[in-house]
C-alpha cells in the first residue's frame, strides 16, 4: 500500500521500500507542513518519518 508523503512528492514505498510507516506518520507530516506553512513538505516528512523509522529498526 502506497501513501503519499507531504505534498505528494514521494510515496512512502518509494522513499522507504522496506519501511513500516503507518498513516499516523503521514498525517503528522501533513499536519506539520500545514502548521508551519513549509513550502516544501518533503523536509518535514523526512524530519518526521526518518527518526521514527530508524527507531523502529533499532527495536
């Protein structure tokens, strides 16, 4: 299943092919992008999801 990241630049699957990222992470990236009015939501998506993904891998 492929979810669009913030502003739809990449899908989760394209960015993290083996990732287990849920819809709450995607919604969080959208919410942060909208709240701070970032022109490029990819940075928000990366800042939000990458640490979470790494923390899941390390468990």
